[in-house]
C-alpha cells in the first residue's frame, strides 16, 4: 500500500506539473480524514468532528504562511475548505463501515501520506521565500505536524508529537532531504518527490517496527534513591 501511495504521488506530480498543488491537495484531504477520525473516536458531534478535521488540515499550513509573511491559502480560495470538508466526509463514511477507523491501516497510511505531503509543501514554500536551510527544515516540520498538535489540543490532550511515537522526526528528515536535493541542483518536482517518498517511507517503517525516540527515563538518567 505504501508503494501505491508513492506511485500515486509521483503520477499526480507528473500529470499536473505543480508539485505544491498536488501535495497540498493530498495533505488537506488526508489530514482532515485523520483529524475527523480522532474526533469520532472521542464521540464529538458533527460540528466538533468538522472543526477538529479542518484544524488538523489547516493549522500547519496557516502557521507556515504566517512565518513566511503571506496570506494563508485557506483564506484565499474556497477550494481549500472544500478539500478539507471532503476529507471529513471520508472519515464519517469510514466510520459507517469500520468500528475503529482511527486505528485502521487506511487511516494510518493516510496520516503518513498527509505528513509527507505537508512536509513537502512546507519545504517548497520555505524555499520560495528564500529562508535558510534550517528554515526550510523547520517550516517543513511545522507545516507537517502543526495541524496534528492543534487537533490534539482541541481533543484535550497533550500533543503526541512531544512524547510519543516517531513522527515529527520523519518530517525533519523529509525537509532535510528536500534542502539537500535543491543544493545538488535537482528540479523542484524531483526534490518534492524525494521529500515525499522519504517522509512517508520513514513513517510507515516506524509504525510497522514501533520506533520511538528515547526518553530520559529510558536512558537511565533519572535520579536514583
């Protein structure tokens, strides 16, 4: 399934010729689906499900746009909101046929694809804004994980990227690869494809193998009595 996702991303990028548009479209629908699925699990009403889904889809991109000094895309075109709503409707449809859609492989893959897509769009926007290499990686990461962090706050829990799972690190890796590809002279489309493939690949492997960053307690550095 991961191979199919990668092939789809590359085919869309080749067909449309605009890697930002492709990745942004994929990311909005995927993250809206994931956020709405989390809200469904918490038994939110339809309004709450929609808000959490759209927050996960848009919060990272809005933060990205503010950082580079431009009007957020979500406020410029209704098609952005339409894509997010479509992702929410997909989550509701999945709940009609699955008991726990937020834990189903479809949603886990959608989350990985959304992470990769938004890491890529963040890297593209940051590069076009002329920020430093560190800025490219930072904005790629913020774009990728900002929505999930905000959705967790709405769900009344600490953002899981701060204490659990191997998640934000995947976006850091993707952003770094994008910057490296650009430094080596790759085209924007090639750099975007490589960034997306690396991010989604690392994330799916991390989920499969249960990777997690170590804690201080796990390193045995806590005070002993």
